[in-house]
């Protein structure tokens, strides 16, 4: 144990703390795994939730994904980012869960829509920069989550992986098993649809109870 | 190069990704300067990306981290226990296997067991101290003078008890009387010429 403390407190030359932890866990120090994944636990949960849309299932899948990552940690190679590897495992777990439970059947109607068709923005009112304080309000976060949840699955998944999980386009394509061109197309539509949904929400009143400047957008 | 509104909407996501060439970027920048609608679209899209990219947008259920940590701890402990349980069994098993292997090896060094015949029978009422002849590479033991002793250069004299202990079986010719009383099934069939020889011997013996 003394040797372990020395190693962890004094990472090797050129090694980040994360690399050091990966190396230690790969050598069998499983008790360090939580420290390794802790920075990503929220992102893992969000990825699972984006696919399953159920908090209990998402938490269960997030835990399963972490356990799977632990049991396969020796297979992790430094060519990929550890966070991307974790998200990949999570997405696979969530997709398997969804297939098992056949929830995809309940939300397949919109998915048949032609994604190659052009999306035309609907709201052209002035926007200004969103104050970060807006996110402190639970109601705002809830409305944003609802808007995201209203997207078709294929748009929601791409948007979450790219804009929330911060994977790049290529990584998003690999994780979802689709082409880069599809990722770009879906991402464009997801962003524009969310923009319209949020603008509509504001004019519809769900920001009206917030103390924003009268006559302007809340951001 | 001039970009119209439709082109801008089509490329707005790539524009924000920095994934358009310099000519298109310049054309879109020009367009944004003059088109308020498209400026609204790009500002709104930027806001969406900024808003959802904020860590605070990812909310986990209360106690999520604690539950995850607990489950991972259990798994880490279980893995240790599984190895501990396995090692509890594996060490004595490995020792036993080594001991058994060692015994077999040691045994193989001391006695070279003869091949066992499909007709081999243990015999019956063979006097244990009766001197018998064995030879290396053969599987039978014989009474002295048996014409079926092969490789006479390598023959040894043992007691019947020793020969049986070393895995030899009675010769079906010269030890016949011990075999016939012992056999409960189909008796061994001597070769025709050997039988003839034995019959001759018997006959000669009987005639003497």
C-alpha cells in the first residue's frame, strides 16, 4: 500500500494523473477506479439518458457501463481518449438495453422522416447572448431538457454526444456507428430545431416568470 | 462568392464547427453583416450550443455518485474475493497435482512395466515363491526351460510374487494349469503350433 501511495502521489514523468490512474487500475488496483471515472460520471449518465430517456434505466446502464469498463480496463489503449472510450461503452450498453426492452418501437414514427430534407428555421427574432445565470434556475434547465427530449432519437443522440459530451464529429460517428456525413446532417437539424423550440418556448411564456428584461429574449 | 440564406442555413452548423473553406466562410460572414434573419439564426444556434454544453445542464439524480462508488467498491471487493476463493482451492489442487505427477514420474524411473496382453490373466494358486523367468520387453513370466522365453540375454529370475507385482502375467503355455483354474470367461487361445507343441509335450510327458 505504501508503494501505491508513492506512485499515485508522484505520477511518472510526462504522465497525467489520469494516465497514472489508468495504469494503476490496469495493474489491479481496482480501488482507484472510482477516482478515475469520477470526472466523467455525469457525462456517462447523460449519454445513457439521451438514449433511454428514463432516469432509473440511465443510472442502471451508467453503472453497468462503469463495471464493464473496469472489467475491460486492460483492453484500453492510449490511442483513444479515456472519456470517449467510456462513452462508447455506455452508448453500447444503452443501445443494447433499448433493444432488449424494445422501447425503440414507441418512438419510431418521427425517425422515418427524411433527414436529407432541408430544415428551415422558423423564428427570426433577435437573440442575444444567454446569461450563464439562466442555468442556475431549475425551471430553465428543465425546459431545456424537455426541448432536448422532444427531439427525434437520432437527432438527440448526435446532439448529446457532440454538444454535451464534447466528442468530435468523427468520434460521434464511430460511437453511433453512422457516417460522418450523417452526423453532420443530424447535428445541423438538431441545433436548428432546438433553437426554434427554445425561441417558441420563450414567446409561449415558459420564461415569462423569469426576471428578464422586458421586450427582449431571455438571453 | 455570394451566399444566400438557404446556403447559410445549410452550412451554419459546419460554419460553427470551423468546417467550411475560406471562400465560403468569407461569403457567409458577408451575408451575416447584411441579413438580420440569418444573424438571428446563427446567434440562436450559438446560444443553443453554449447552453447545452454547460456542465450544469447534466443533472444526475441525488445520490448518483454515492451509489456508483458503492457498486464499484463491491465489484472491486468481489474480484478480490473471487481470486481469494480461487486461490484457496487452486494452491492445494496444484500441490496435489504436482505430488501425483511426481509419483508417476518416480514410479516410471524404477520399474519399466511390460505391455499387458489382451489375454492377460492374473493366474490362480500360483505359489508366490515359485521361481519364474522374465525378460525385458516381454510381458509374460515363465517357468524355467519354457521354450517361449524370448530375448534370453535379458532374462531375470524372480519369484512369482515379484513378477506379478512388476506387472508380468503368467505365460499361457507353460503356466497353463494356473490359468485354466482361474479363468471364468473365455480362456486364452494358444497358437495352434504352440498347442501342438504343448500337446506333444504332454503326450511325451504322459508317455514317460
